[in-house]
C-alpha cells in the first residue's frame, strides 16, 4: 500500500527499461515519417515548379508558333 502521492520509478529497472524502449520506438517511428513527409513536400514542389511550368511553356510555344504560321 502506497501512502505517497507520487511513486518513485527511479529505482525500478523494469519501468526505466520500458520508458527507454517506448521513447526509442516512438523515435524510430516519427523520424522516418518526418523524412517521408519532407520528401513528399519537396517532390510536390518539384512537380509544381518544373513539370507543370514546363508543360505550360510548351503549350505557350505551340500556340505562339501556330498563330505565327497563320
């Protein structure tokens, strides 16, 4: 029976081991997720800047040349 408000887990090896593994497991989950989200954001930015604008430029050149021929 515990009479204290807070239980001291500092001397309990099993709870320290569990806390360490929980923090390590969450770190191993969130780092790849953050890297994936960053890569996805950069890839979407790349597509927006280069691929979409390239297609738009190609369309502008085609319409310009078509109007120039007529």
